C-alpha cells in the first residue's frame, strides 16, 4: 500500500459510442441476464479514440483556465497510432503548455487507478491540476462472432481533472499476476477465459481490496459484468455503497470507473478499482469533489 496526499477528482466527463448494438442475436438470454448487457455502445466508423478523447477532454475542461493544467496522462490500449502519444496530441489540440509532462500508459482493465496515481505525483510536484484521459475503442478488437467477448466490450472515452490536497491522504495499491486468461494481440482479437478471470476476482482481488478497509462512502469498481461486480461487492460487504457504470454502456474497459462517476456524480470518499487483463488489479481511495460530474454524451462521429 502507498500513502499519498489526497487525490481529488474534480471533474469527469464521458463520451460513449454513438451506435447502440443489440446483443440478443449473439448472446444467449442467460448470458445477457448474467452480464446485465442487453446492448452495447459502439463507435461509428468515422470515430476514433483520438476524436472521442478530445471531445471528452473539452467537456471536462469547459470554463476552466487551461493554464492550470500541469500534465496529461492518457490511459488506453487501443490508440490508432503508435506515436505521437495520445497525451501529446491532446495537449497540443487543447492549447496546453508545451512544458508539461505528457504520458501514455497501458494497463487495460486496471488503468484508471494507475493513471490517477501517476497524475497525483505530477500534481504534487508541479502544484497544478492534471488531465487524465481514459478510454478505448474495443469493438474493433473483438471477433464479432465470438459470443464470449463481442457482447461485452463497448467503446467510450473519459476525461478527468484531478488535483491533490496535502491536508488529506489517499491510499493506492497494485497487484499483478502473469496469466493469459484475458489477452489482446496488437491487432486483436481479444480472447478471454471467463472462468479464470472470475476466479482471479473472487479470490485474489477480494483479498487485495480488503486491505483498504471501509473508510469511504462509495465503491466504484470496473464494470466487467454485473454478476461479477455484485459478487465482489457482496464479498466485501459493500453492496450499499456500490456505484457502477450504467448497464447501457456495457463494459467499456477501464473507463467504466470514471464513466460511473460521470453518470452518477456522487461526492465523497470513494474506493475506485480496476481488475482484469494481465492479470492485474489496482485501486485507490480518493475524494470525489462536489459537482464532479460534467456529464456523458453520445459520440456523433468525427
């Protein structure tokens, strides 16, 4: 466990794929009932991760003097280009200072807490706010005929504005296990052994999250599927604090965590966590500011 100055999530905005795809032709009724995903959000052919992330960032930064932004962290595994980095492109297009650190990181399902931790270090060292972008276009990386993966994975991007408050504390923790239970080669497709992933969450992740205690108001986990999330919350005794990404967005990857915050907008202390591909897990107890939600919108296409 790592203790830091309190990480404050000040603003979160989200953009979700503009196409609604019905899962009934691919997934069985039992699968849809277990996952909670009757449909999923898919980006249009004209959309890109870059365009969706830029839209989310502009929404999150609206009305804010961008001179206060002292860093950009972008979390994704599905960027269209190897380089330039997504964080560099966004910093330039948003008119941010040329002298700030810009970092891309790739941790798939557990990326959001990792990105918050890195952003917190930058904020502490610079005294400014940091823009955290987290998103993926996963629909282009699945086999459309694979009933185990295609009905799950959707497309979205989010932007969070974060800062630190030295008068409080946050706790972060990280865990990794080598496994091929959930993998994605460079050009796809995503493949998954659902039983192995569930076993990892039901055993290792539960033990990992118990280390954070109960000193928080909200539990905001990655929405892998609803059955898994409910079982995780029940094992931890946190059913009454659960805050999850709406079912209509299915599983948009690691940005399901900030999407939940943008969709619900509840302030207070929150345990945010991601888990899955790797196998990896990451979590942090952070503060969600009043007025944290800056909304979720459909992507109209580039």
